[in-house]
């Protein structure tokens, strides 16, 4: 007997005994399976031609099964444009052209009356459109193309409720692409641009796909790269790269411009074995979280996955991470542009971004944090971890997250608060020396001695007096006879008091310490001597429309000069300063004196009398025209002491005057206040500043600039303060030490009902599979910033945390607390500039390599430890053994730690 086709079965009635007409009507129209039942999203409904259905209604209402009203086969021929592709006609209306029946009613009618030969059933799904449930009569017709052949589209129909994944599978079947191949979809939007269809789990409706829209399927190249959706921007790999076959993972990253920090973090993370395997095996595809408001719509995870696949394809010597850099800048504006950043900061952002993009928790529930309240630690810790996992569950949590125990104690009431908090990495402090090295210049009162450069070791939290005491040990000059000043741009930026803190002095400041008379002080009338700040200025033609105007330019190093109060006159001051400058200022010879007699005689008439305002006539007394061209207001910071000067002292003329004297303010510009001079000398009411003004010719003739700038180095400058190396375990101990909270970060005590500076202690409760240890080399305070270049000695194998983990331990499994090093992020240089590199152990070969942007070279283990080590990556030993492939009988078992076979090509980077 020949087989009956499915169409024939549909055509022929399947029930030999047809139910009664009343029964038919009840089953089709009134029952739970009939037309009156409500729509349910996702269920199937069928179209029946309106004329046929009306004929069936007349038939059952006439209650005569043999009457001429018998409808015959169900015939929907009027619905189709043709009888080959069976495309539905456009513009069909419910109630006029067709009737909708649920699946059960449709099958009843087909069983009773049959379906016209060759016609397919017209089945459609119920969808929710704009909060309204309706039957999706007209499906979405998409034009599917392959990226390599965009001129040959294939038309496919999809319901609004079909998933985008079905679109992808249909495209794979149409273009004969294996489901195991990496593929992704792009759409062409109304503006003509291409957009990625990242989330394949949503429906065609949610993806806003429209009929006639172009959908491009892209396949991944064998080297892990993507060709791109637009043919004109497809960049095929170079012939050299296509032929290159290297060790997977040994791949450099191009520096895009100050992106070495990013390259270093990526190389470290890429060499975490279980995380890399997770991406290489495409496990991430099923866990991409596109709807997490805290995430990046899966884009960071996909960009990182593409980078890992390229680096571990073995087909690239180096790759250009520009797509990843763009994604990072898009979601974290602090990384926009090409400024230098911190590799640990980028690592922190990347781990958080990957976690949220791959979070298995689609909808985070509210979890209330609970204090221990006297409960056992085991119970509280388990509750805290469970609460954490209720909101955070990803491969990042599985790999990098551990648990702290935090204990806070109120200093007043003794209330103890215990909480358990998750962590992703440990930021451990380095033991900081309480000493500080400062470089200063000592200026003796003896004019024959050049300034001396000294390197002094002082307390970090010391005072200016401590700096003087340290210098006294080198010079033999009593600290009481020293004054400390910050010199900037040929002027005193600040003159320090002995009780001021050293923290206000930065390493880049030029600090001068002047020897003064033991009887002297600034601004103290009770002392017998007064200290005068002395500036050097040169008269220069000003850039002005009138060439007769002159400006004054500061030059050289300023001085602090002790002057006896009883000799405080212009004549005495001139000779005192001439003596102090005698090392680099030559006195006029007898011939010079004779040459100047005639001019001096002429000038005597212009000598101002006591009490005369020196500022009354700039023409008579050569007063400077202070302005932008004078040079005295230059520099990037203004002096701290900007108080106005004292009485304005007039210039005096001598028989052969090398320079003139002028009272100025602390900025080095003219002081316009009045002066007082009587038979006892000059008196003042506030801090005086004196300027020595030179004419250009006199300065050129008598002032030796080379000698003036000369200085000598004390023996102490050659000494190097050796910093003893510290062990990594010391840093971890310091991390778990009890500390008192700072004033800026107090703790609110629920018992005292106020904020308290409580003591805080952190302990390690559980440790992750991969432990990231960040060495806090960068120190920032209110007055200073510095990088600690202390050598930290860290073990490459068997870093034992058993003494630091306070959770009751499993003594039968010591490998749960031992770690082996797998990667190091290095930072060379200082705060303002520097360079990041990476040491990493290849998970497949066990060989260590040095990654310096796009350059990669093998290294040995003895090269890993340096002062540049910044972020350390450790792998727990039980995880390393679990991930290690089982050796064959002919192979000896490999060590779980990375090997360190020396290579002649090794590069010493210490």
C-alpha cells in the first residue's frame, strides 16, 4: 500500500463518525477550546477563509447534516498570492477576509471536513504589541546575507515572538555555516549604518526588526579577528600574519599613545588560566547580561573576549587594541583620550565591568546587611557570602572574590561591630620609613664660602627646627643662627618659622638655609640685629613706546643679611652688602674711581635729603616703571608674604656707586610707602625687603655671574640612603594591623549615636582562586605626593596564607592556602611619567615572558623581582593542579608552578 502524504492526510477528514451539528457548534464557538477563549501570548491560532466559515455556520444552524449547505473541504486559496511559495496576500482583514480559530478548534474542523489539497495551514502566534495581545498575522520578512556576499539576499519569515537566535540559526543553515563556528549578526538601520545584534535571546519584536530589513551574518576568522559588516572597511590580515604561527598567548599589544597601563593590565588578566579558558571556550556567550543597569550591555565582555581570542590564536605577533580602548573610554570617561593612567585603576574597572556584563543574576534583589550581633563568625560569614551571591554571581566572582572580616571598636563605649565584606583584590600598604631625605643649600655669613649643597635625613613629620638641627651636624653652625626660605624665581616664596611642619615643603622646592647673626630676627624690634631680605635686580629697557622708560628684572639668588640695628643707615648698608657680595662683585680700582669723579660731582646735587619722598620724582631718582616688561612679576606662583614693605628708603649716591638700593615688597616690585630716617638711622614698622639695583654696564663690569652661581657639594650629597627590602608577608601583616580611622572617615556608633574615630581591623576569612595583590606604591598627602621605590621580595612559589586566614582551616588540604605567582604588572618611573610592563607565565608552556607593549621576550624567574613590581597575580595551587592537563605515562609530571627554563634570548629588565 502506498504511503499517504501529509497533505493528503490534512485534506481528508479524519473522523468517520462526525459529531452532531449542535456538538460541533459548541466545540468550535463556545467551549474552552473555541473562538471565545481569550488569547494567550505564544499560543498558535489559525486563519480560516470567511466565506467557508459562514457556510459552516449555516450548515450547523440548519441542523441537517445532509443538506446542501454542507461546506466541504476548508479552502483558503483566496489568501495566497501564488500556490508555489504560498505567500499571504497583503491587506487581509479579520472579520472580512478571515476568521481566527485556536489550535484545538482548527484541528476539529480539519478532522471533520479536511483541508483542500496542497494547501498549508496558516498558523500564527499570539504576541504582545504595545501591551495588547493579538495574533501576529503578518510575519517579519528579513533579508539575510553573508558578509562576504552581500549582493545575494535570502528572504526568511519570522514571527514577532521568534528569538534573534532563531534568525541566526536560520542564517547558519542557509549559508551552510557550522553552529560551532563563531558568528554574529549585524543589521542595517534606516540611516544606512550597521549595528550589532548583541543579545540573541530577545525576540524579533524587542530587537525592533522590520520587514525588508537587511541582516548580515559575520563569521570570525581563524586568528580570532572579525572582518566587519561593511565590505568597504574589511581589513584582511597581512600575508605575513596569515602565515605566522606562534605560541598562543605570546602576543604583544600596540601602544596607542600612553596606553601601556592598559596593555599591562590586559596581559596580566589574559594570563589567568581559568578566565582565559572561559572566553576561549565561549562559555561567556550564555552568560552575557544585556539588561543589567550596572553593566555595559555586554560590550566590555565581548570586546575583551575578542581580544583574548586574537591573542591566544597563535596567529599574531602583536595586535592593536583600539576597539577595546574605544569601548573602555565610552563607558569610563576617565579613560578617554590618551593620558597616562594607573594599571590598577583600569584593572579595577575592567574586573567590575566584566562581572556586571557576565552577572548571572538578571534581577538583583534587595539584601539588607546585618551586623554579627554576637553570633558566631562562621554563621555571619556564610550569611554574608550567600547575600553577596544573591546579587553577584559571575565568573569574576568565582575567580577573584574573597571575604574580609572587618572589626570596628568604639573608643568610648567599647561597642564592637563585626561585618564580613567581599573583596576583589588586596591593596596592601608598604612599610613607610619615618625618615625623609631633603636637599638644601647652606649660605654662610662668610662671603668667601660658596653655598653648600647638603642632603639631610630628617623626620617625615618633623618641623623646620629639625631641618636646622640636622644641618648643624654638618656645618657646626648653631640652629639658632639659621633661617630657612623657599626660593622661587629669584625671590623668596616663603620664609619659614621654626615651628612650621616640614610636610609643607615639597621635594621639588629649592630650599636655602641662611646663616644669620645670633642676635638677629626678622621683624623683631627687641633684637639688636635685623635680618633684611635682599633681592638683585638689573635695569633693562622696557618694551614700551617711550624708550626713556626702564624696567627692572630680578636675577641671581636672594640673600638674608643680618644688619646691626645701630648701623641701619644707607651708607652702612651699602658697605655691608658690598662685603657680602665680595666673592663675586669686584671693587672699583683707583682708575675707575677717577673716571667717575666728574659724573659723581654732577650727581651730588640729586642726592635726596632725609625725609624726602623717594617716589616723588621718578625722573630725579631713576625709579623703575614696574610693569609686564620689568620681569619682577614673572613666575607661576606669587610669594606667600605679600604684605606691603616699610618706609620707602631713598637711594644714596657714593663717589663710585656700583649699585643703588631700593625698598621693595616681597614680590620684588617697588614699595610706595613713606620712610623715616633720623640721626639714629632708619626705622621701619613692618618687614623690609631691599633690592640691589644694577645698571647693565656696571653689572657686566663688576658682577661675576659664573662665580655667583657657583656652589659646592658637601660629602653628604654622595651618600645614598639605602632602603632595606621588605617581604610581601610584611605588607600583608601591615594590612591586617589595627588602625584608627581618620577624621575624614569616622564611623557612626549605634550605641553612642554619634560618629567616632573607631579602631578598625581587617582579617582574611576566605581567599579566591586567583589572588590579586596591589602594592600601594603611590602615596598622596595634603602637601606631598611620592612613589615608594621600596624593593618588595615576593615568592614565586608557595606563598603561604595559612597564618593570615582566620577561618578554621582544613589541615588535610594545605594547598588551599598556598599560591604560585602567574603575572606581575610593573611600573617604571615616577609620579608624572612612567611606563608599565608585564611579566606573565604562559598557561600552556609554563614559560615566563616579558611584555613591553608590542614587544615580547622570554625571561627567567630571577628577573621577576624588582622595585617596579606593582600588581601581583597569584594562582591557588589546588586550582593550578585542577587546570593542568594530565600527563601521559611517557611524560614526567610537571610542576604546578610555572617553569623558569633560562633562555639565551632573555632580556634583563632590572
